[in-house]
């Protein structure tokens, strides 16, 4: 099976990236034909003002990928923008993709509102209007074939109108002031690239005739849109593209040091580039069970981020069970528990860190790996584009 996937270059990778994505990729490359790319064009979707950081972030991702086991002998590793055919296919796909497909993409508004911290107010507004909308639908003198879909459509449009009116000053200005979001922020986020990035994502996959795409559940709508675009193209111009399947993978949750989702923006991540001392400092500051204030207090391992790390990094299953019992009984304190966990974590991180430092000594060679991979990827992409142009009479 041909597998295609990419990752936006946001900087150094952390434990969440490995267990959420990279670990699965390294396994897939053993048995499948794999294309993995650094999605630098996708990075511009929300960070188009921060291009001064882009090249540094790309290099950090390169180092981490190779240190974590992505193998250029087994996978084609490349940079999205080095294969210009992605942009050409994206343009052609944009001509045949109805705008409504993009506007109805459930992750579009979620991402937009989350970026601007508007999600809560939009949900609150929708919730307050639901009964009114249902009453309105029941008053319509026509048969409604799909009540729930029509209801959601109306609520979506009303929420959008409410948010737009908020930013146009047509609703209490104090509310917008409290959100600490400006009108400029709202409209600068609402770009064509932000709306159309799933079309570029479809081009990324289909230009290599990808058959499988490893994703989390939140990305399923994008894969379905890719399938829709492939079907529409094939219907209009003839069979060129396969309909890729989403490869759902169960990944362990790796909380950040504060118990929230691990994220660079939360400042709670453990990076593969961190030194041993940095990792130790972060681990010893990790949140634990808030009710276990003293060593002898009984704890609840099931809610403790440190215990979740034990399950990932402590190899001795018997020791994990002992830690569970001793925590619950109050026999084991949090400081000692963290020290035990740090041993397993360092055993995992140390060889990656050492390999990363070794690879970093010859960064030119690292860049050459991705340049060569980009050439290989482009050869494949050019073959597909020749078929596309012939099918569309663009020869």
C-alpha cells in the first residue's frame, strides 16, 4: 500500500508528536511504500506572518525525524514546497471543488474559532437559539426532509452572522473587548488559504496516488473530502485517482507536564532536543494528583500524569503495579515516584538525543537527504500531473 502523510514544521518535536504520529510512521515504513513530507506551505495557513522562523523549524523537524527512526532508505522524505506540482494540482482541484464543501467542513470553523478564542461564545449562542430555530422550522409550511441537518445548517449560519456582527460593532462592544480579539484578527485569519487548505491537503495525497493516510479522528473529515474530490475528478475527466482510506491508529495519550495536552504553546512539552538536565527539571515540576499534598497522603494514579508516563516508559510491569499500590496506600511520595519514572524516560530519550546531536554535526548532509527525497517525490508527482493534464485536455 502507498502511504502518504505530512507534518507542519512548528519547531522541535516532543513526546506527543512521537506517540501521536512518528511511532506509527516508523512502523508503516517497514511494510509499505511511504511518502512523508514537511508541510511548509500548510504552515503558512495560520503562521503566514512568521516566515522568519520557518527555515529553522524545518531543520528542527528534519533532525527529529531522522533521530526518531524515519529512514530515507525506506521512505521518501521531502519538503512540500520543493515539489511545485502540489500547487498546480491544488489549483486544478480548486476549480472543481464546491465552496460549500469547504464551508461545511466541521474542522474549518472549529479551528477558526479556537484560534480566536471564539468557540465558547459561538457554542453558547447556538445553544440559546436551538429552541427558537426548532420552533421556526416547525412553522415552515413545507416538508423538511432532514430536520437535524437543516437545524444545524441554520444554527451554523446564525452563529456566523452573530460573530460577524460582533466584529462589525453591531452587538455590545464590551463583549468583543472582553474577548481580547480585534476586528483585524478576525478578518486576517479568514483567508482563502485557511478555507482552502483541505484542497491542498487533497492534492498532497492524490498527487502520489496515496492509498492510505494515517490520521487521528479529528482529520477524518479531511480524508473524506479528499475522497470526494477524487470521485468528482474521476467522474468529470476519467479514472486517474484512487480514493484513499483513512488509517486510524490508537495512540496513547501523552499529557504535558501540567496535565493538559502536550503542546509547545502551553509551555508544557518535553522535547527530544532537551538536555538531560532540562528533562529532569521539567519532570520534577510535573503536576501530580492535587489531593496528594504530602508523601503519606493516598494518591490516585489513574489521574496522575506521572503515572501515565510510568505506563509508557517503565518497562517492568511488576514495578508499575507496585507503584500503583504504593501510591494509593500513601507509601510512595510524588518526588520518589518522579525519580523512578525519570529513569525509564531517560532510557528512552537518551539514545534519541545522542543520535540527534550526532546528526546535527552535519546539517548539510541532513538537508541533502530531504533535497534528494524531494527530487524522488517530484518525479512521481510529475508522472501524475502528466495524466491529469491529459485527462483535462491541458496538454
